């Protein structure tokens, strides 16, 4: 039974009270179960949406509390760690701080922390008691806080002058913000309560009987929410006591009803208050979205964000509202931006945008060209620092920005003669403000242009040379050369001699490897096909040869550093050789004496030297100087590392020879692809030169045991060709040269010519030369001449005499040329013959040794070597380690004295054999019977030498 029935007896009231003691447990259990199933409205009420300002300031306050707690316990290490986090958090809040101003609690912490650290620093005894970590942290934190507080000197000074007032202002501001929200909430609660009460009260007055109220109460209890049950359950004891004290009093019903009505009104008020909060939050969120859309419309571009909760980004304001923009303020802001340069976590792209914005502000307020030049210097430096790794190259957009900034900087310098820049200008002595004095800015435009040139080289090194991107990047070389030319004009008037030499070298490095086709056509007498081409050729400036000559001679005369002068000489020689000025290039190389000490130069200069020597050898080959060409190319080609020595790639090596770091360094030294020298052309020129020298030499010294090799690589190719089991038509360039060599060895110049000059070799090699036809004609001439010499060396023993007219027809050479070649061979004692002028014939002397005579000579030399080796073995057996031939004749004992041995006997035998096989040039030939006598003599010499060696060995064994 309910406690509201006043007519009930004591027993009924006790039963009802005991029943009601059990009822709240059941309702409470039911509520706890249902409390797990929350509706969407209840979930929304628990979400708290805060603005970016509240989040940032809450983060700052939490860190400040941690710092103050660490200050209380004197934990300096913790203070330092939290202070660094506080600085980073404040930097993240920069946009909000620029908009709202620096919060006062932040200024108060900086002031208190600095005073606290100064007190600890002055306390000598306290510092001694500190451990090592805290003492070190104290010193570090003191330095950091002093440096950090320089940006807030004015705010800290104001706080220290009146600390209480600043604290009160902050409290009032917080109370005002919180008070307005509390008043609105209170008004909402009062209105809600009144409305809910006015709704319930008429229903209560209209109930004439308790039964009707009970029915309404039961209906409400059945259909009401669990929250109402909780309210009744929690207030059961109070209502029970009232019913016991006021039995039979009808006023208790009104009191109880009024209480329930008031509780219902409170609940409705809470719900309406929560709904109002939701609406206000939705309104704030809609306003924030509208602001974001407005910012996007201003920017005009979509911004790609990472996944997760999107952050509202605001454009950082450069200066606070009402700040007077002058040179001092801009310089201070510039230094503030530059302080973050190079630090971990700094957004380099945002830093570049800030510098661009600062430059726009300075131009907008007409602060002068001095500050513009200084900002431009820092923008270009920031673009170079965008990539932290030296090995990486600039992105295309950054590269375009860099070129534009350098051009703008040069425009300012050319348009204002009152601007002086230099590395020797100190920052304190800079003059950036507009005044009668000229502007003085610290910086070096030459260093920026040199770095730009290096970045261009890195871009070309890291681009695929067989792609269209490489061609597009190569087009920027015109812009780079244009910038260098403009800088050259500026430094010629305002720069020092050293700077002029440096920029001259940069211009030379972009010129020396380019073939001047227009100058070549002009020298050949070839004019342009159309009138526009002829006008263009006439309107062009100096030839590349004139430019190189002028720039290099200035460096020769004015430069004080060996490196710049060495590079200029090598580039000058390369340019001469590229344009077939052989004698100028050769004389400049010989006069410079670079080949004597080039091994002491740095690797880039050595690579340039190797490139120059290769180009010099190719130039000599084009001019028909075969021996000079071979000598110039010998060092590069014999090493087997031509690709690496020319800086055109790396060879595969073991990690023991070259580690990863060395490989990265060598990759940075590589020459861009458009500057490469064709390695196949280089090898072909070398092998053809070696063939023209080696084949006649091999024919002249066929039976010479001590014959030396002119080219090891050429002999290696010959051996590889001889080892092949199946001999097919040549395919590669090397196979063509080997086949041509075999044909030349037989004196067949037509076959040799067909192997060297054909469609395949023309497309691979010969068409790459500027004057390809002239080179082919030179090669045919050289093949004919060397084939003639080889033929004479090989078949001279067959002929008694041969007509020069016949040789001229065989090798298709003019008769004077044949006469000249044979005369040189006779004079140099290469050919044992004489010329008969009336009959125009070559009379052979037959002084060349026959095969038997050559074999006898080789046998005599081998016997001499055998005897000397045995004598050394015998000396070792006798214990004489000084060598047999080092002892005097009176100290020699043993078998030499007993058998009358004399030193040099075998040399006398060899000389005797040599006199038979190689008589004097003009002496009559030996009779045929001398071959039999020589053979008999050598047979007995060999027999005696073998017996002598056997007796020596027997003596040594018997003595041992």
C-alpha cells in the first residue's frame, strides 16, 4: 500500500514501509541494467566540443602546472624537459597567439621561472648539493630561458612592474567568460522549472478524490521513465516520515505532489538546457565550417590532409594588429623566422612561404631595396636547404622558384647602383633602412650562383638520360648560362679579381665541351640554307673560340689559385682538340707540364684531365697522327677502367674495395650524360691506332724473341679472336678490328678496308665525327701505307727485286708515295734493300736470316740462359749468396780453375752466331753452305754444354 493513504492503520503502514524497503532494490537493479543501453541523445550529451583556443591553452596550462610542481621539488631535469615541450606547444599555438595575444599565464611562468633559476644560480651551496644531471640541466635551462625571454621582454617587464594587476585582469576576464555562460544557464533552469510546475499544478487541483490521484499516480508510475522511479526511491524515507507525522492531514498530499512536480520540472529543465547547449555547439561548428570555406575560397586551392580529425588551419599573421611596419620590425621578424632554420620539425615549405610573405609586406610598405635584397638572399638559401641531404636534388617547382628569385635579385642589383653586397660586411654594420647612405647588405651573390650551378648538375645526374624529362631539364641550361653572364657583367664592374676568376671558370665549364657547329660551317664556307638562318648567323656574337680565349687568358694572368688556372688550361685544351686545332692543343699541354703533377690534384680535376687527354688523342687520330693518338689514349685504355676514369659511371666492385659511403661520393663526381664521350668510339680509335702500329712491327720482328708489345689490349683481342673455335663474320666493333688486323698481316689492304669501313662501323663510330668523310679518307690512306710496309716485311725474303710501279698498282698509291715509304724503311734499316733509280725497282739484299738461322739464334740464347741459371744454383749449393758474377776472378775456385773456365764464353758464342745470321747492311750475303756449317757448329756447342752441365751437377752431388 502507498504511504499517501492517511486513513490506513499502523499495521498497514508498517507493511507498506516494509514492502517499500524491498522495492527500491528492484528498481535500482532495473535501472542499472537499462543504464548500460544509452540512447543517442544521451551519448550526444556526453560529447564535449571545444575550440582550438581552449585545446591549445589547456595544453599550455597543463605543462605549466607540471613545471611548477618540478620547481617545488627542485627537479631541474624535469623542468628542462617540460620547458622544451612548452616551447614546442607554444609554437604550435602561434596562429592563435597572433590572433588573441600572448596569454598572461604564459608570461607569468616565464618571469617566475627566470627569477627562480637566478635564485638557484646564486645559491652556491645549493648548487654543490645538486647531482650531476640537475646541475647540468640548471645551466642549460638558464641559458635557454634567458635567450627565449628576449622575445617577450616588453610583456615580462609590464608583468614585473604590476604583477597583481595583471593577475586580476586575467581572473576578471575568466570570470566574465564563465559568468555569462552561468547566467544563461540559470535563466534557462528557472524558466524550465516554472513552465513544468505550471503544467502539473492544475492537474493536481482538479483531483477531488484520493482514488483519482492514486489512479493517476499508478498510471504515471507504470508509464513513467526509470528516472522517476529513481527519484521516488531516493526520497522514500523522507516521504515516509512525513506520512507518519501527518496522518489524516490532506495537506501532506499537496506537499508530496508539489515535490514531485518540482522534480519533474528540474528534469525537463536539464533536458532543455542540454538541447540548448547542443544547438549552440552546432551553431559554433557551422560558423567554423563557414570560416574554413571562406579561407579555401581565398586560397583558391584544395589542400590534401592526412587521415583523422581535420584540424582548422589559419593563416599565420605576420604582425599583430596595429603594429607599425618598419625596417626594424621586419628585420626582427626575419631573424625570428631564420631561428627555426635547420631545427628538427621545422616545416621548410612553410618557412619559404613566410619569407615570401615578408618580402611582399616590405615591398607593400616601401621599406627600400636593401631589406628586399636581404630577404631574397634568405629565400634562396632556404630553397637550397629544402633538401636536407646533399645527395638529393631539387624538385622542379623549387628549381623554378630558385631561378626566378636569382633573376629578381640580379634585377634589383642592376637597377640600384647604391646597393653594396659582400661577405665581409658584418651584420652589425648593415644599412637596410632608406637613407642618404648607400645600402649595405651581408651576402655573396657569387656563392648563390655557384650553388645553383651545382644543383643543376645534380638534377642532370639524377635524371634518366633516355627520357624526355632529361631534355626538358637540359633546356634550363640556357637560363643558367644567362644568369652566369649577367653575374659576370655585374662582377666585372663591382667584384674583386678573385670573384671574376671564379665566375669566368663557371662560364668556361658550360662552354668547353660544346662543338660550335656554326663556326665550323663558317670555316668550311657553308652558309645557311635560308635567308633567316644567314641573318641569324650574322647577328650572333663572338665565336666560342674567341670567348674561351678571352676568359682563359684572363685567368692565366690574374688567378692566384692553382686549381682555377689548372681547370681553365684543361678546358682550353679540350676546346682546341674538339675543334681539331691539334697543334695549339698539343703545345698548350706540353707548356703547362700538367702531366708531371696531376696525380696530386683532387678527383674532379683528375677526371677533367682524363677527359682532356682522351679528346686530345681523338683529335690526333682525326689529323692522322696515329702514334700520338695511341700514346694519348694508352693510359686510359690500358687500365680497363675508362668508364670510371672519365667520370661516366662506376664499375662493379667488391665492398672491400669501395664501401657505400665512397660509392655515394663517387656518384656525385659523375659527369652529366650530355657531356659524355662515346666509349665505343674511344675504344675503336685506340684499337685501330694500335693495329696500324702493331701489325707492321710484328711483321718486322716476327722471329725476335725479345720483341716488345706496343699495346697489350690489342694483343689480348687478337688472342681472344684466335681462341674462337668457329670463325664467323664479325659482328661487334672489336671483331671487325681483329678481322682487319688478320687481313693486314697478309698484306690484303682491300679486305682490311672492308672490315674497318662499312655501314655498321659507319653508324657506330665514324659518322659520329664532325668531318666523317675526311676521317674515312684518312683511314683508307693509312691502311694502304701500313699494308705496304707489312707486305715488304713479310715477303721480302721471297723477292730478289720488285718494281715500285707494281707496288703502286697493288696498293693503289701514287708512285712518289711508294718511293717515300721504301726510302724511309731503308734509311731506318728496317728493310735490307737498295733502290735502282733507272729501273724504279727495289733490289733485296737477302740479309734477313732464314728460318734455320733464326732457330739457331734462339737456341744459342736459350743455352746461355740455361748455363747462367745452373751457375746460380751451384753458387747456392756452395754457400756463396753474394752471386757468382759479383766475385772477383781470384776468389773463384773449384771447377772453373780446373777446367780453365772463362767468363763470357757463351756471350762470345751468341755474338758469333749473330754475325752469321745478321751480317752488316752492305756486306755481301753469306754463301748457302754457311747454313750447314752453322748448324754443325751449334750442334757441337749444345753437346759440349750438356756434358759440361752434367759434370757440374755430378761434382756438386759428390761434394755434398
